């Protein structure tokens, strides 16, 4: 006789209620963090299945394209990291993975720049979305640094030339004392750990902010919200000072 | 201040079209984010794969001290002489390598001085005398080192100046540097030995900064190579020089770091393309421009450019068509108390 273990049943709502959300636990830090997070970003807001009707342009595709390209950059970078920095110089497979890494970076920047300028011409900072805009700009800058250290970590003629030229710019700011572009070991560590972590964190914060505030609405058409209308902060959080 | 329906006071402010956005009370349409993400991911993977198959990626071999001194021993010997007498680019660089040069500045601001020398380099010792002193079983070279180090600075200067002038007309034949006769003291022996050491490949290892077995800091060999003309000539042939917009290029016909176009642009025009403080000037310009870009939501006038450009009408053309169809009925979007 074969005994088959029954598949454990998924906890039903009643069981979940026993494990969380009891009034006597409301003062817990964990409970407060959960309540705050859920209140700010309920599931419907975090992953909505509907968008305002004005979200209907190809320009909106470039944000998600940037994220997809970043995933390919990370995935190919992981393969290069696993195999080590010399691999792609001596293996045709390695060279191909390096090519994937290079071109995903090019696509990433192309999509990111189109996204950035698209958002600029939409004045996407309106309605308390300034922090979303700033995290996007900072993300772009950190990405430039990540790509730059990648070029310095190639161990070929390009990295020799780029590092010996870039040192003058970096040194002129004083940063060369701690950020030595001719130190391969330091540059590859920045490239594969510090800067990608920063980019990923910034992208995560940026996306959460987009979900929190929603996609910026169009400029008012003639007759809608005339300039100078008094806006009460209480029920129009998007325009609060 | 005004009061809400419960009599509580609440802040109000004037609606500014370039800063504020009224809450959307209009229509919502289905939008499958997960599907959009998956389709975009597939498109990106196919696009990247196609580009990688079609174009690959560049991987030009690095220049080594050995390859440089083999391909152009005269340039190498000239550079080594300038490292010995302290007239090379690195020798007179200033912080963070030494205190021999004037760091770049904007007015009284000299950021390179703030942190000082962090990667100390004495080119005569680190690039020439130090590596030569590691040569085993070579009493002639060791005697030349001793003679050079024992001489006065004036004498050293006289030897190297004479040799530097002569080496420009040197030739290399039968594995030897042939320099016109002159009074070079021990310098001729030192530079000839340095050239031989470089061509053997031994100097590449001796220049590595690390005093331990494992090393990843290539600062010294890179700076030595960059002091010569050989690397710059190769770069120029690959359209990588500063006046060729080289900062955003890479070897071959690859797009390189195209996103650095604005940064590179400032090197093509005055004052940066003629000033000895060009690098810090470009950095300063870019810091200001970057700050403006990041803070554009708070800068009146600048934040109005999108509205003035009217490009948003193209992005949201469907929306505005709908608004125009509906006439003024949408004025209800005005937030009320």
C-alpha cells in the first residue's frame, strides 16, 4: 500500500487573521510597518490592472523596456562574474556573453534616455512627483557610473585608454585620491557590486514612487483647473504644498 | 488657510500648472502590466541577442610595456628618460601622485589638493631605478644606478638633458639602442638596460604596484605607458582622442558611451579645449547642468519648458482629442473643497 502525504492546504483567510492583524498586536513595530505599507500601497495600487485612459502612448513602453534591459544586463553580468574576468577574453562563448552584456547596456541607456526625455516633456514631476523625477535622474547618473566602471574593467585597450584619460577629470575634482580609475581591482568591485546595487535600489524606489503617486495626468486642457485656482490640500493630496 | 466641511483649518495654495496636477476623475482602461513586461522582456532579449550576433563586441589587446618598447623602442627610451629626470607627465602631475605639479583649479578652488597625495609615485625611482635594481647579476647596471644616485641634481640634470636630446635621433638595431656619442654619464647604461628589460617583458611585472603576490592595481604601468606617444597614437588611429569626441567612443565602430555626449561636447569648445584647467571646468559645467536637470521641478521657467514646447500634446493626443470632443464638460476635474 502506498501512502501519499496529502498536499498541505493553503491557509485560509481565517488562519491568516489568527496570525496577523489582531488588535492587541497593533502597537508592534511589525504590525505598524505592515499597516503603513498596505495603506500606502494596497495590492490594487501596487499592481493595478487598469490605468487612467490617458496612459495610451508608446512613450510609456520605455520605462518597462529600461527595466527589462537592466535585467538582461544583470543576468549577463552575473554569468561574466561567475566565470571570472578573464573568461571572455579566451572563450568564444565568453565573448558572446560579453557582447550580450554590452548591447543590453546600449539598449538600457537608449530606453532610459527616451524614458527620461519623455517624462521631461510630460512634466512628470507635477502633483508631488518631484522625488520620483529626482530618483530617476540620480538613477541615470549612477548608471553612467556603472557603465563607466564596466568600460574600465574590460582589461583591454579600451580600458587602458579610457582610464588614463579619465583620470585627469576625476583627479581634478579630488576624487581621484579615493576613486582610482587605473586600479583595476577597485574598478571591477565598484562595477559588479556597489554600483549595480545602487542602480537596483534606485530603480526599486523609483517604481514604488510611480505606483504610489500614479502616472502623471496630462496638463489641464482649456477650461480645466485654471492657473491660480485655490487647491485644498485635504482632498487633493497631489497638489499639497 | 480655509476650512473643510468639519470646520478644520486646512492649507490651500494656488494651482500652478507646471507644478501641480489635478486628481484624475476620468475613465480608466484595462492595462495589463504583467503582459507588457513579458512582451518587453522578450523583445529586449531578441534585440540584444540579434545585436550581439550581428556586431559582437570589441576586445583589442592591451598595450604592454613589452609590446610598446618592441614596437617603438625610441619612444620608450625617450619616455623612460623623462621619467628619470622628472619631466614626464606623471612626474610633474601633482596630486594624487606627487606634489611636483600644479593641480587644476577654478579660481582659488583646487579640489585635488584637499585630499593630497594618495598614490605616491616617484617616477625616477618607481619607473626606472627601482625596477633596474631588481635585475640580478648585472654589476654594470648596479654601478650605473649608484653613480647616478650619488651625483648632484645638477649633474643628473645635465646627463639626462643631453641624453634626452640625443635619444630623439637614436636608432635600434641588433637588439641595442644606438645613441649618438655624448657625455651622458650612467644615463645611457640605465636607459639601455631599461629598454632591454622592457622588451624582455620583465618591466611589466616590476612596475606593478603591489608588494604582495596578488595584485590588481595597474596605476604605475598605465601611467608609464600613457606618458609615451605610442598609446596616444594608437588611440588617435581609433578615433579615441579628446578632440575626436574620443571620450564617448570605443575601439572599432561601436556606439561606446554615447550617453556621455554632452560631457564630451565641452571638451570640443572653449574654454575647456584650450585651458590647462579644462577637466575641472568641464566637471563644473556638468555638475551645474546635472543639478539643474535634477531640480527642474523646482525651477520656475525651466519647469515650464515642457508646456511651452507642446510636445505633450503629441504624447497625450488621444486624451486631448477626447477632451475636445467633450467640449468643456471636463471642467469638473477642478478639485473642490
